[in-house]
């Protein structure tokens, strides 16, 4: 069931989404070689709490941190620890803030210093996949049109689309219906209503799309060890287009 949000509810979502947007910018300006992923997580938690919000990820289904910090071959849900970031790494930071009774969610992949050409292209194409995915999106658009566009752009550029994880609805709960896959057949799936608020989040890999989850039961890595990138925003479906709340 898709929970359509009223204008009042969307208004209440603006603040946590703005906190997510600003936190991602804050982290992007400070992340660098020599930091540990735990230090990145501490930046996130301090920023979110300084805004009078709560880090939604902390304690979610037992998750032990305020952000997911995923390095190189880690696709999503990397648990921050003592791993030291090095020149040439790529790091996805996925975070969520809760305020006013609602959540906001977003993710970016950052370059640590100078990265190789393929990694640079991977990050760029992953961001492009988000914007391709929402191209033409408005009330009445079939859900799987999003995934169709994401998959088409990723594969045209020689990359693969992670299938095991998807975007999702968001609101009073961090994860609501519908699931928003990054692959799909055009013209299929539920037609999205005006007022639906969803997270569109392409996760794109340089090699195989297959993943495995490590023994910590959270960290998902590519099966072949290839690098992956992640880009996410919280989006409101409107009659005539979309509104991106985390940009």
C-alpha cells in the first residue's frame, strides 16, 4: 500500500530532508584520506543531532551506527569501524534523519583524492542513473519505468545494476511501500499517485551485480570484488513532475 502524503505532511518532511542534504554536503567537504569510517559516522551523528534531529539508522533493526559507510567493493550497509580511507578509494555514505515525525534519506559516493578513470566514471554514471530514473516521472507513471531507465543508462555505459537492494517509499517509517527497483520492464508496475514520496537510489557496479552479505549480517559486497557506487534522493511525485527534497 502506497501512503500518499498530504501537503502538510510533505511540509513536515522538508526539514529532515534538508538536514540529510546539508549533512551529505558537510561530510563531502571533510571526508578524506587518513580518516576512519568510524570518524565519518561520528561526523554524521554530530551534524544530525546538532540540527535537533535523530539519526534514523542508529538502532534500526539492530544497526549499530548513524550512517552506512561503504568503501570500494561494499555496495551498501557498510558498518563504520577502524578502516582507514586511502587515496583512490571511493566511499558511499548513506544516511537518514528523523524530525517532525518523518524521515529523510539520501546517499552520495565520494572520491578520496584522485581515483582511477573507471571509478570516476562509475560515480558519475551512478548519479546520472538517478536523474535518468526520474526523467518523465509524474503522477500516473508506472513504477518500473524508473528501473527501466536506470538499467538502460547503466548498461549502456558498461556497468551492472545491483538487483538485491532497491529504493523504497518513505514517510513516518524509514522504509514504506513501494519497493523501487533499479531494473524493470517499461510500462509495468503500479502507477504512482501524486503525493507518493519515494527514495530512488541506483546502486551500480563496475563488475557483476551479484552480491554477498558478510558474517556481520549487514555489509553487502560485490561477489567479484568490483567497485560499486550509490546515489539516492527523497522524491515527491507531483501531477506534473517531481520535487526532490534532498537537493
